[in-house]
């Protein structure tokens, strides 16, 4: 062979190698485009099914199963089926490791809790029901040992996919409710105990060898290696993780070498049993995760990264793999036995859980509606159960028809979840107030219920005058729950006496009794003279300052009041100035503002109780300042009741934005973020004010004044200009969408709980004769069509 022939051969080989490389790159590019197509179709399907409140797993399963069963797709993906299998195996190992990492094994110490009892009862009833009925479904395929297989299938049917359950409960907005928290906790108990039972079963039976019993030697080897894995995970892992966490504090980038070290150690620990004894790699990863520490930066990073990978990338690919393994045409839709396996599996999974939840709920005193809903939600199966169903077919344990039936039964346990949650919300809405407990929505034919709180005798006069000006029309009048806020000290606690036959206590402390009697006598003396339209009831909030807000909020919710009035934590001294006040009561006020089940008012008393307001002559000049927003509308609603008092001369001062110059550009800048919300708020403000104007201003009962301002600086100067003209200001705390007239005021607030306007009017250098009532309208947190997310139904 001459040199020319050698060059030609070398060129030919190089071209062939380059062509092969180009072909492989093109193949990879095609598969990547296919993956992006799957993700795109999943998003479209989820958008369409979201109107039915179906979770994302349903759209991913529909797209994955249908797309992978198209003849054209199956033909071109036959060569990568083994690759998909390896990817799914690896991803499931990582997923189950994180599932175990998120579970605290100490929950076994909480078996006395109601959610644990419901969980374990549901597992037991479902297992027994499945063990009795699955032999009639003819699940085993070929020469499989049927008894171990039926037992393992019974455990899988009695399990719960707690990660999926938690995500569904959160997405459907009942995660903060009592039944949502209960179901999530019970799901974790169920998932942990059922997966541990599967782990134990895998030690005794060999699923790869048609569920034959393992030898004693093999069992002892597996147990020994699992013990070593558990010891390494529980004892050595915390040392390595803590060192990595110390070397990489929060806020600094994680060092690559430290991350590799931690991940390598985790992989090493998880690989012990699978490599040396043939134990299942997925279950080994789960057990390692359960006993590893879940606190610290490295553990949180693993959980967050894996969960993101699983939801964003793996899930669409997973159901595509399920479709490639389970050819839908082999389901045997023309055979009634196939449908029987599907529906009987579904009935066993849901019926057993419902039966267990109902029995445990009967013993625990739960309503049967809640027990059935809990059982249905605990029946949810997820990715791990689908994975086991497909693996049962690939290991020739079950037929393809049986595996597909189990996969479809898994989907059926998810589809009905939105209906169950909708029923829970519907029942909760019937038992909860559907309208906000606020003055703006109070029916004029109903009496106003007020929880009027006092700290001591110094609040008697202001409390009397507040009741007087708030009573409105004599019919229906006002119901006042006059509540003493008493700090529970060691001295007071020693004087508590439990009443016989009642779940209440009496305070026998002489100082507290004297104070309460003095307040009662003072208020009753006024009511005897001028108490028309006022009904008084005495209440007591006795607790430590750290938890007093809970007592006040519970009282307000139980009594169904529309307004809580709290004394300002500062008291007026002889010179007219406010003292430093009681910091403990300030924190109580701030907590009540966050958690109150109704509207709240904070009363800054600077002479409101100096003299009793007469009904025969004008003795109080009051002003309500209206800028806009829900709190200002609530203040305006309260001012409508004040306007009914003949001894009060009320003036409404409306601050309007003068849209000229720089103020207009400021308005545009602030309103850009949500123009629709701005316009809606302004429309509601105008409607509310127009209604107030027609009822009170047009007839001359209330004076009206407009102030056109350009910015917050002019707002401040205008408030200063009316100093000394009024003895009571009624203002909203905040809640204004259009904040041009108050922007920047919060930068120098001394008491943020009063809001920007209330803080200025209550400042130490403002009029010493001007009392201020700051009102915050009730706002539902995370409202679900008029229902709070933190609703209680159980």
C-alpha cells in the first residue's frame, strides 16, 4: 500500500468518525426538542385542566401516556427505552432520598396524637381489606409466589403519597386550615409507616426472583448492612454536614469541593446495601434519608434542588417513560377482567382509608363528613406507587394489563381531590361568617357589637364618651362588651379560684377586684342617667402580655363583634403630654392588629374623657379625615354613627390629589404597578363617600371640607393647620392604594401601629386636647371566596 492509499483511508475514517459524531449530536438535539415539546404540551394541558382545579400531575400523565403511545413516537424511542429506564431509576433514588430526608423519624413518638391514630387505623383497615380481596383479582403473573406479592401489594395500596398530598393541599388553599394541617400530618405518618413496611418486606422477599423467600444468610446480611447504613446516616453524617455548614455560612457561595464531599458521602452511604447484598436501591436511599439530619444549609439545598428538578424536569419525563413501558393497547379494554382490576383496586384503596378514618373519627369524636374527607385525601397515590406498578411488570411479577390498571387506579385517587376540597370549603363557609366583620358591611337593622377594652380606671371617662358617641340610633343601638385587660402575674395567678361545675376561674386578688368594681360602678352610673340604646356586658381578658392578644381575638370571634377598641399604650400626664407608656400593651395592640377577626380601633385619649359629652348642646367638635382606602372607608362608616349624636359637631375633611405638575408624574409612577386596582379602589371610595354625603352632609347634619393637595408635604402642613380646632380626629390606619398624599410619611413614624396620619396627629408636639381614633378595617388573610385560609372545621 502506497502513501496515497494510506492518506485516502485516513481521510475516509476521519469523515466516517465526523459523520458519526454529527449523527449522534443531531440525535441528541432531536431528543432534546422532543423533551421540550413534552414540557410545552404539559403546560398547555395544565392550563386547560386548571379550570377544573386538576393538579399538574394529571396533565403530565395524560400528555406522557398519550404521546409515548403514538406509533410514530414508539418507533423512534425504542432505542432509548433502556436509557429512560436508567434515568428514571436514578431520579427515583434521589427523590425517595429527599422524601426520607423531609420526614422526621421522631413522629413515631407522637402516636398518641389524633392524626397518628387516624393514619395507622387507615393503614390497618386498607391492608386487611386488600389482603382479603387481592387474591381474587389474579394479580400474580406466571410462577410468582402469590402470598408475598399480595401482601406487598396490600401495603402499597394502603400507602399515601405525602409529598403529592402536601402539594395538593397547599395549592388548593386549605393548607393552613385545621383539616388541611391534620391531613398533611396524617399523610406523613401513613407514608412513613407504609414505606418502612415495604422496606421490611424487601428484606424477606426477593421481588427480582418472583417474590421468593430469601435465605436466612441473605436476610442477616441485608439487616447488617442496613444497620451500618443507619448508623452512618445518623451518627457520622451530622459531623460532616455540620462541618460543611460551618465552612459555608448562609449568604456566602457554597464551595464546590465541600458540596462534592457531602454528596459523595451521601451516595456512599446509600450504596452500601444495594452493592453488597442486592437490596433495592430506591428503598435504601429512602432509609438513609430518614435517619440523616434535615437541618442546616446542605440538607436544605439538597431538598430544594431535588424538588425543583423533580417537578420541573423529571415529572414530564417520568410519565413518558411510563407510557413507553406500559403500552396502552395491551390493557385489554375489551376484557371485563381488566376493568375489574382497575376499579376494584381503586375501591380497595379508597374504601379502606375511608373506613379506617371513619372508625378512628368515631372514637375521637370527629364529624363523619370530616372523617370521610380525611380518608379520601389519605387515599392519594403518587409517583412512587406508579413506579412500583411499572417495575412489577418489568420484573415479570404482574401482567401488563394489571400494571396499567394499577397506574390508572392511582390517577383516580388524585382526580377527585379538588371535589373533596371544594366540599370542605363549602361546609366551612356555612359555618364561618362569609362577610367581613366590619362597620362598612354592618346591616343597619342590626346592633353594633363592640369589644371595648380598658386598662384601668383611667380609661373610664373616655370609655363612657366613646359609648355615647358610638351608639347611633337608639334602635337597634349598641352592645358593648367592656373588657378589662389584666396582666396575669404570679401574684394574680396565686389568687385564681376555679368555679365548681364550670370551666371558668374567678380572680380574688383585692387590687384587681377593686379596679373592676370601680370601672363597673363608673360606667353604670352613666348608663343610669343616659343609657338609652346602650347594652353593657362585662368581660375579662386575663393572661400574660405575650398571649393576651389571643384572648382578645378569641373573645371578639366568640362574641361576633364588628369592632375592637384598644386604649393607646401611652397615657396623658398632667401637663397634657403623653408619657412613655407601657411597652407590653403596645406589643399587645400590634399583635391584635395582625390577628383580629374584625375591625380594630386604637383610641389615643387626650381629653376625650375630660367631661361627659352632653346631648343638649354641642360639646365636642370632631373631624374625620378621608384620603381613600379601606381603612378610611371604615373610619367614614364609624363617623356616620358619631354624626347621630346631637352633642357632636362632625366635619368631614376630604384630601384630594391635585393632578398638576410633579404630583401627576408621581401618581403615574406609583399607579403603574396596578392600574386596575387603583381604579377599582377609587371607584369604591367615590361610591362610599357619595353615600355618606347623601345621608349626612346633604341635610346639613355634617360639615364638609375639601383640601386639594399635591404631595405628602402639603398633607403634613394641612394637618398642622387644623391643630386645635377639633377635640377628636377619626382617621384610617392605612390601606390606601393611592399613597401619593402619604408617601414618605412612614419614614419618620414613631408608632407605625397608628399609621402615617394617626402618628402625626398623636405626636408629642401636636395639640394636647386632640384625641385620635385610628381605625383598621377587618381584612381576611388569604381569602378563599370570603373564607379565611386559616379556617377551622374539625
